[in-house]
């Protein structure tokens, strides 16, 4: 069951790497603007520094989670699980902030926070069982 939780955490991390790429590397491209509801190229240029920073935030959450997974699999369960839970919990918290600040973003928040939530539940159950 722990492996399933770690796999879900890895999928959540992969999703956040994807978001990093959109926000930090592809922000002004038409497809990315459509995904995030940015009305024009001028608006994308104006918000580009903010998106760049936010993208790296997502990347760092993914890195922390992936490092935690590697550490768990290497036998360093305490520090590894701490990183996995911290990374996925912050992903979930960011999704909650998104939906609470703008209920119209519920679908995006669910995409952002769904996998981290399931990863937390499954991993916590696995730790509780062992």
C-alpha cells in the first residue's frame, strides 16, 4: 500500500512539473494562455514574472516530494515520508486556497489537489498499518 501512496505522490509531483513548464516556460503561448484564461498576449506579458515565480513554486513542491520518495525507497523512511507529506500537503493547501479565493476555479483546484489528497490518504493509511 505504501508503494501505491508513493506512486500517487509521484504522479502529483509530475503534474506540478507540468504546471511549472506551463507557467515558467510557456506562459505567453496561446495554448497556455487559453488553459489559464489569460485574455491576451499583452496580459500574458504583464503577468509573466508572476507566473514564472509561481511555476518555480510548483517545481519546488514536486522536487521535495520526489526527493522524499527516493529517500523512502532508500530506507530513510522518516525523513522521506516527512518530505512526501510536506510536499503533497502544500500542493493540497494551494488547491484549497485557489478554490476558496475563487470558487469558479473549483475544477482547476480539483486537478491541482486531487492527486495530492489521495496520495496523503493512502500513504497515511500505509504508515498507520505498518
